[in-house]
């Protein structure tokens, strides 16, 4: 059976981008078609300035939202990265395979390091080595497929390179995984700044729709989305990023093709109205289930505990094998 691994960082409240780009497919497809693991990657949340209590709170919230989005712990494994020591254990030996140059080429590193620098802060070493820990997350489980948004393509590519290099040097140990991306909404853009990704780690802003936003807040944010100077509704990622983003969101929520939808609308107002309602409807069941789950924290706790046990059992033999192969 295909092994699937993917994760979310508890660095902020989960967004519509996380949902349409990744989580929705995990629940609808991956957990049923594969032996799938979904991880709250909390170690990754420590790579930038963080508040310990907030990370703990956001980890629990992310776990609750993953379950609310339809992940079924009877058919897949949901767990928290720091509960399974194998991730950090494997990461160190992979650091002895990856290179400094590879790390410095990562787009996310360059962007985030620049942002930390601009804030006057120092860049944590873990921000540079982050992709190696991500490679460890994936490789520890013999993962075949990594369902992610477009923004993670470069990190999965690096994971492949590290796996191939390790296997060549030390003998076949790791499966070489591949990324899969959704056809529509692989990169949901910020509604106020449609040339930038809608990212949860960014500052709270009116351009980000959070999964727990009330319907009226969603409507307000979508109705105020920045559109383009043209007047017709055209699908064009380069020339019309704002309108194209709305078409992508609408198509992802309702089904259908964003290019076809562009022919249906004569005004930006009508497009925004339908997009807002479509988003509200997509989020409604997730929010309802989230509310129920919040009333039963012991259940979520139990899911994470047994998820970590299962994950540990799956990861340990391969991580042990990697240590042996490297001479430890
Ligand atoms: P973030 O950038 O929000 O901190 P994470 O690194 O936690 O995201 O990513 C969780 C998943 O959500 C990943 O698969 C990532 O590719 C996906 N994702 C994040 N932002 C977006 C977006 N704006 N559009 C599509 N997918 C996204």
C-alpha cells in the first residue's frame, strides 16, 4: 500500500490555504487510498521567534482541526512530531548527508531569514536546517507520496536528493518520495496581496481567511479582496492575480474549472459574493465538528497518544537501519 506522509506547522491559526492546498485532500482521498500519517510538526514551529505556551495551544488546535476536517484516526495516523523522538534522531544523521549550500538555496529560508533580519532579530540555525528535519519527517516512514501545496515543492525535491545520496553512499535505506499537489488551489494567495501566498505564519491580516473565522468575517474578507484594474473577469495568474485567486478559491470550493468560471461572471462583485458563500459553506462542517471536538479534549488527547505510539513503531526500524548504515 502507498505510504503517505504530510504535516502542518503550529505557527499560527490554520488557513483556507492549508485547507484547500492540503488538508481537504488528506481527508477526502489520501487517508482512504493509502497508509497515511498526518503530523503536527511542532519542532518546526521553533525555527522562528516563538512563544512556548502559544505553540502548545496551536498544536492542540491544529490536531483538533485535522480531525474536524475529516481525518479518521481509525484509518490514518494523526500525531505530534515532538512525541516521536525518531524525527530528531534521523535529522541529525541526515545533516551529515545534506550540504550547507543546499540549505542556503531554499527559497523559504531566504524569505524567512530576510524577514527575521528586517525585524532586527537573529536567524536561528534551525531555520537553515529546517528542510533536513522535514526530510527526516518524510523519510523515517518510507513515504511514497507527500501531498502538499506548491510552496513545499522545493523542500520535497531536497528530500529526494538527500534520500538518493544516502542510499548511494550507505546502501539502500530510504524510499525516494514524490510530492503531489492539488490541481486547483495549490497556492492560495493572500486576498489583500494576491502576489503573496496566504500563509498562517504571516501577521494576522484581512487578507487571510482562517478556518475558524465566523461566516460574517469570511464574507467581509472576501468582499474586500483586492482585485485588478481591469473590469472583466479573466483567468490570468500573472496579469490578474487577484481575480484569478478568487476564481481558484471558488472552483476549489464548488468543483469545476477556474477558467470556465471566468466566463460565467460579468462583475467582480458577483464573483466575490459567490466565492464568499462557497467558502462559508466549505468551512461550515469543519467548524461544527471542531466545536464538538473542543468539548471532548480527552478524545483528542487519546488520538494523539495512540498516533504517536503507532508512528514510533513505524519509524524506529528505518531510523535504526540508517544509524547502522552510517557506522553507528
Ligand atoms: P504555512 O505556510 O501556512 O505555515 P504549513 O507549512 O503548515 O503552512 O503547511 C501545511 C500545508 O498547507 C502544506 O502542505 C502547505 O503546502 C499547504 N499550504 C500552506 N499555505 C498554502 C497556500 N496558501 N495555498 C496552498 N497550500 C498551502
